[in-house]
C-alpha cells in the first residue's frame, strides 16, 4: 500500500507537470535571460547609448537580466572575436552599437536575434536578415555641411574615415555626392590608428574637417581636435561627445533615444516577437550643437541665423 507521504509527493509532481503543460511561456519567462552587448572602443556616444539601454531595461522590470559587455578594439579580428564569444556562451540576444560590430555579428551567421543601435544607414551596407532589427541614427549630412559652410568658405574639405569600416566609407561617398552640388573638393584622410592623425597636416590646404562615424576616428578625437585648433580648422561630426565637446558643429541622433529604442525591441523579443516583425526605427530626436567658444577661439563667427536652429549652444 502506498504511504500518504508518497501520495503527497506524487500529487506535487503531477501538479508541477500540469503547470508546465498549461503555462509553458510563464515557466520560460521565469528563466534568467542573458543579453550580449558589443560596443567597439572607448567612444562616449556608445557609452551613453548603453547607459540608456540598461536604464530602460531596469525601468521596465528587466533589471535582473544578465548583460555581458564586450568592448573590442576597432579592428575586424577583434569585432569577430567579440561576436564569437557571445555566441559561444549562447546568449539570448546580441545587442550591437554601431555598424561595424553589427556586420561582424551578422557574418557569424548565428540564429541568435541581433538588435542594433547607432547605425547610420543599415540598408546601404547590407544590415538585414530575418533575425535582425534595430534603430537608425542617420542625420542629413548635407545640413551639417551647410552649417559648416555658414562658418567659413569651403573649397577643400578634409573627411576623416576608416577604410575598414564600411559605414564610414559610405559616408565619404555621400559627402562626395554633396560636394558635386556645392562645389568643393573632398580630401579623404584614412584613420585606422591614432598615429594616422598626422595625415591631416600632410593633406595640403584644408578649410574644415568632417568626422565620419568611424570608431577609429572618434577614438582619436583628442588628437584630431588639437590639430584642428592649431590650424584653425572648424570641425563637424555626426556623433555627439559630451566628454569632449570641442567639435564646432555636431548633428547627431540622440544616443539616449537610440539606447531606449534598442531596449524596447529587446523586451519585445524576450516576449516572443520575431526580430523581422519589428521594423527598424528611425531616430526622432536629432540634436544640433554649436560650440561658440571653440569657434570664436579659432577666429570664426557663427551667423545668428544658424545659431537659432541649434538645440544646444556651448558658450
């Protein structure tokens, strides 16, 4: 005869199995999820993005989600290795900041969902797939150059990019098209390593500098701005950098909004949504920052007609 103790244990097992069969999604939701994040280099724009991303998760009740952060140096081998590490530990979702690390994750052909943020123009560089979605940080480069031309006459524009970063190359091509309409020359300056900034001085007479979204370029920002100041070259950038606000004109998608948009998509995927059912989201919060202090120190003046368009002015 089965004892009452054994009967109780069998009843408990039966109830547990019944719950699993009736409420499978609730049981799965109770499992701790792991999100892998790849953020290339030490770039304040991406750091701000990541802070907003984790804060949004916490506010929405996902503060206990484990986040594994990879911060590879900006080169192709390091990007690929960072993606492989996250795939090896079988994270539930991979979040990428910037185009280069996003492409590295895609190239590993993983079935793990990928959510990107801070990608300037994903369609132009082939960021697509059934397990991919994200937020877009594209801003009108023509407007940024127009603001730059409002400060000084431009016949020769130095464009800083990296030839190993596909999106950076696309930005150079975009500026090349703009130059045909506005009548100035584009001088391409390839920056892979910090010491490459010396190429700026060797590039002949320049009237201004345009910094693309390249990770290598933005990691060398201090050295670039030092050269720009000494040669009185106004600078323009598409990446906001509050840690070093020395760029004269910045036209940038809000990193906080980009991080929050990524978090929203991650939460939907954790709830069972398929990435390809979540359309990429364009940033609505575009910030135009004029650094009057830096500009005046170089001996230039920003017309008041342009200043009134700014969302932020550094005096």
